[in-house]
C-alpha cells in the first residue's frame, strides 16, 4: 500500500484480536487486489478486482459462500455461488450500471485461459458486485470498459491502495466520502497462525448515523440539512481466509459482517444493497476431479466463535479504513463529500 492514512492512524481500532502484518485481506496468502480508477470531467468511478489465488480459478475453485443482508442490488453470479459453494473467477467490484461490462470481461478472461469453456465443458460464472456511485459520478456515461476491468486484474497485488480508488472512487458513507477499505485478524489454531481478512466497497449509511468505536456519533456539517429519511446506500463485503471451512461454515462467518455494520450505526434500509461473500483458500475443488469421493478439512465448530469475532471486528474497521483514507471529493454537478478526518480534527482525539 502507498502511505495513505488508515483507520488505526486515526485511533479507530476495532476489537482486541491481533491484525495481520498488512491489516489487509491480502494477509491471506495468495490473495491480491487491483484497481482501475477513472477521474475525468464528471466521471468518478472505477473497478476493483479481488483475486483469491495465483492459479487458474476456473480449474481450481475455492470453496465460497454468499449472504445477502438486504437485497436491493444488481450483483451477478450470486445464485451459482449459493447453489454450488464455490467461485471460479476473480471477483470484480464496480458501479451499478457497469456490472454487465465487468461480467463480459471476466468471461473473456476465463476463456483465454480455458479454451474448453462452453464447448467441451461447462460455462463460467462471473462474480461481479456493485454499488451506486451516481451522487458523485455521472453513472449514465457507462464509463467503465472491459479494458478497465482487465487493467484492475492486471494490477492485482498483495499491496494495494485504499480509499477513493477503483470501484470506491465515487462512493459515499454516512454522508462522508467512502470507498475501499480493508482489515484483517490473525487467528491461532492448533499451534498454527491463520488469517481472516475483509475488503469492503463502502457506500452506505445515513448522514448523522455514524458511530465510532466507543459510541461517539459523528456527522458531516450539512447532516441536519440533508439527512435523508431512508437508507439507500449499499456495501459489499468480501472476506477471505486460509482456515479450512465448508461453504456452510463460511456462510455462518460472513453473516457476522452485519454485527460490524450495526456497530457503525446502520440498519440495512429498504433501499440498501448489502451483500457479503466469503471464500477459503484452504479448500479448493478441482474442476477436473475424477474421484467419486474427495476429502475436505473443516474447522471444529466449537472454535468458530473466534472467526465470528474476527469477522465483526474486521468489517467494522474496514469501513472506518475506507472513511479515513478517502479524503474529500467534488464530483458530478458540483456534488461534494467531506472527509471523516476533517470532522475528527474538529472533535478531538478518539477514545474507545
């Protein structure tokens, strides 16, 4: 990551579990993240790619699960993940109206590496998530191209920027500038160290509802004037771990993202699209498996509370990470979002 202020730089740590070295989803070995950011004229948008491992994802599919907290959204690929419990492409994040473009980019990318797709073997399930950045971005221009999606994939690295980058470029959170955030927790099981990491595309929350660790409410200066009656934002939560889990266990874990969101002050309103997807790099199923029976390791469920805690804390901190890193932005038609850090400088140090 570049030297961008992060949540902990502002005193916004969540929970007591230790973080990974990077405090990032990329603390899970093999996971990489890339961005393509578009800022010109009234365009404030982009693409973010999450790549679960360095191999051929179509041939070697990580076990995965999805959980919809509130389904006012247009994401693609969720149905097959729910049914089969695996993912077979990288995960792309973008704005609402360019989901189709990103799906096509993922299909082309998969076919380039698997010439039998749709001919000798099954088709491919592209997974794309979205949030509506139309307040700051001229979303009707459909500015994101397949080339932008491919660039995000090509840029994927274990060290990546957070804040107003990639898909997070035009996003808003609790009336402040939102975007991409990340956090991780290190977990010790049977004498080994593992990680659970979270990345969020944060674009949710009513102005005036944000609660910091410790319970203090923070609002942008115009919150009383512009405070909406309804919650119409969205958040996408991507969780990765190297702990061996079944898809059922993963679903149980990613449900706890809602705990972290609730701590921040949201209630998942009618118009909100709040979706979590989790995958494990420890259980990977082969597309070309010949055996009728295969072995798979899973976590002793008596230990799963540790993952629940890590998921809640990492989700909460990842949103704060996005807010701290994002800065201010003026976008379409002069629309403006202030930075959380400016508000924090006015109210003094944060105490938990």
